């Protein structure tokens, strides 16, 4: 069976190949993150990394999660997006999305034409800032009851949108916005540079 390259697949084909999966909490995600962080710091030593953080559900102890480690990589504003993309793609990262005017790049690793590989990562590159993802993560860690509300929401959305990532993500939007604002209130200024 000949499989198309990921870049040639339609969104619907990608959603079928990469459905929403939720897994029990696993301590291996922290080790995956640590190894990826060290590799990225070595690879990007000329880019003056401001901060690198483990974000998303795999960063929250006790929370079910898609088995994907999300990494937030912050660089000084005005970083060379083209050079960074060349470094990362040469190292096996696939560019998923670019919003050049805002200096936002999203990469992944571990997506194959046959489905998910053993280790899967999303790398979110942004200019250094006071990013909501950090406050969202910290609030869930500090409030396990809210993390369990999030888990219930994710389970419901998975049942509805297993093969529609956009709808799954949109369905979490209001919850994420609300909890991020609670986190900003509780941990005000924690991530100001």
C-alpha cells in the first residue's frame, strides 16, 4: 500500500490518521520533555533561547492527555524565522503552521504516514512574552479539582469529535480562556521577562 506524504493529505485524511486519543497520566512525558529540551537547547544554541517550557495536559500531574508533549520555545522578538525553520526541519521537525507577522511557528515530530510514532511532540515557537499557556498549566497544577473538570470536558469532546481536531480544540476554548484568566489573576506577572 502506497501512502501519501503528510503534506499531501487533506485535513480530513489527517484527522482519520491522527484521531483524538486520551491516555492515562504517565510520568514518561516529563522524561520525553527533558530529553527534547536538552536536544533543542543544543541545536538552537545560536538563537539565544529565552525560555523553554513543558505545557499542555502532559505537563499536569494526574491529568489525562493526548500522548503528545507540547513544548513552548520562546526566543527574543525579531528572531530569524527562516533560519530557525531550517535548523528544526533539518533535525526532523515538520512545520505545521506559520504566522510570520506574529513570529509564531508550530512544528511537530512523531507524525508519520502510518500514524503516530512512539513519541510525539508539538513545538510552539513564540517571541518571549507573558503567555497564557503557562498560566493555564500552573492553575491546573495548583487546582486538581479544576484539572478534573478539564478531564471530563476532554472526554466528552473526544466522544463527539474524535476525528475532528478543530472542533475538539474549539470545544475546549471557553474553558481554557476562563482558566487562563484565573491563572493570570492568581499568578500575576509570573512570566513577565
